[in-house]
């Protein structure tokens, strides 16, 4: 069976991260926080948290090298039920919902260029076409992902340079940290806004979902996770600086298409429309990466549980076709039935809880299996994982206090996964 090279894993991480979140969430942050330096601090804190999480996952992925991400980690560290619930979360919220959001954002941006087609149909076509591409071979799938990711990076750099060069200076936001702005740091609004930021950063763990299909995963996975996350954090800070520098905050507050708004202020309506088309192209690699990585969780469930054996079916090249088709079907269901902002908040909350429990498992694994071979050990242990747990735990606490509806939805998803496991649990798991 063929394997993905490390460059494909890096492309999956970068493309998973740079998606709908960074091109939409700024508008929601600006509803409660009207301060450019505080917004930039949000993205910096989110980047530090993501990097700490990526390094923690790198140790877990090197010590437990098998595809499946949190599903595999939690199964081995806690109990099969914990892994199943995590797989349930990943299949429904972790990948299917963000795929739907990225596709809908793609449709909105493409429609803003004057195409005149319903964004829902554009999103549906994107999901269907990329699903077909990833049901072929590792080589075709990998080339598709790498090509779209390189295009994404190039367009982001060109957009940022052009916007800063051509934008009128009088529109630049003041980047001054005054007393009013300082008071926002550590506030409830700051913590809740971190959910939007963390959603934008989600995807830093994507390579762990395909680690079993990588060449030499124990050696390459830590570098892929660490370097890819650092690159994305730098690009996120650059992009949000550009958005805040070229467009008034009040024009972007509460809006989804902040990229198009910033482009219109920087280049004028006509060129701004063209940038809407280019930004839509950026999101193709995000949709592609989620369709590539996410089904590996369902594939693992199919391998481990006899009642889900159809999910383990592969084509001749080892591609889990049935799992890919199922996840894309769930994404299409989200696309046509749910609202954008609520999905963003509750999916971000649920994914944050999932990663929190996984990084906590790093301490448990070191305690239970101190002699387990670890080709990579997290840098500055235990500070690095504790920093991630502290930031994520603080954010989740404020979400429960200030966004109880979304917190309840997140809890219901987790509980439903536990209930489903109880109903379908096998008498004996398959040892594959």
C-alpha cells in the first residue's frame, strides 16, 4: 500500500487550519471587542495555545503511531468508550461541521464576485467534487491537497502585501493599548472570543488522523505539527493585522465576509470583488483537507467495532472510500439545515473539550507507561501542555457562563456519543 509523504501531511495541517475561521470570525470578535491591539492579542494567545497543543500531540502521535487522532489516543489512554465518543465528536462536529462552514464561506465569497448562484449550491458542488478526488489514490489525493495549499499560501501573502501597499493611510486602525483596551484582556468577552480564534486555529492536529498512512510517522509527525502550526500562527497574525489596518472595525463587526470587506476598502469595489473570487479559491484546500483527514476516524471505528465494519472498506489504494462518503454526507446535512454562527460556537467548544481531554492524557500516559518508547518528547514539559490546558480550560469556563445554549449543545453531543456507544458496543473488539 502507498503512503503520503510528509509534505502532504504539512499541507493537510496548513489547509485544515487556514479556512473559514480566519476569514469570518473577526466579524464576531469585533461585536464585543473594538480594540485592534486586543484583537491581535487574541490571535497571538490562540497561536501560542495551538503550538503548545501541537507539540503535545506530536509526543502522543510519535508514541502511539496509528491513524485516528483523538479517537486512537483516548482509546489507548482512557477507555474504548472515550475513544468512541471522541470519534463521534470528530465525525459530527470536528470535521463534518467545519467542512460545511468552509464550503458555505466558499459559496458566499464566490457569490460576492457577482456569479449570481445560490451559495448553498456552490458549497454542495465543492464538497461533491473534492469528495470524488479523494476517493481515488494516495498520489492523486495528495497532489490535489498539496497544490491547493501552495496556492492558498501564495494568495495570502500577495493579498496582504497588496492591501498594505494600496490601502489609504487614513483608514488604518490605531494599534495603541490604552487603559480601556487593557481592561479587556482577561475579560469574559476576551475568553469567549478565544473560542472563535481557537476555531480558526483548529486543524493543528490534522496530521495525527493520517499518521498511519505517513512514511516514517514517528520521525516526521513532530516536525510536521510544530512547523505547520507556527507558520499558520504567523500568517493569522499577518492577515488580521491587514484586515484591521485597511478597513474600519465598525464595517466588519458582525459580518461574515470580512475578507471581501477589507479588500473593497483596500482596492475599491471592482478589485474587491475580484479578491472575493481569490479568497474563495483559498477555501478549496480547507474543504479538501477536511475531507481527506476526517474520515480516517470513521475508518478506525470500522476497524475496531464489528457493527461498523463497512466503514473500514478501502479501495485498491487503501483509501477509506465508505468513510469519506459518510462524512461528506453528514457535512451536506449540516450545510442545508444549520446556521453559521451557532455551528461555529458549539463546534469550537466541543473541539476544544476534545483536545483538552487529549492533552490531559499526555500526563496520564507518562504516568502509566513511563518506559513507552517516545521518539519525540514535548518541549519544556510540563509547562507546554499545562499552558495549553490552562488557556483552553479558562475559555471553556467562560463559554459555559456566557454562552450556555452552545455549551448545552456541546454537552448533548458528547452525551449522545456515550449513549450511542452503550447501544452498539461490541462484546469483543476486533484486534486489527
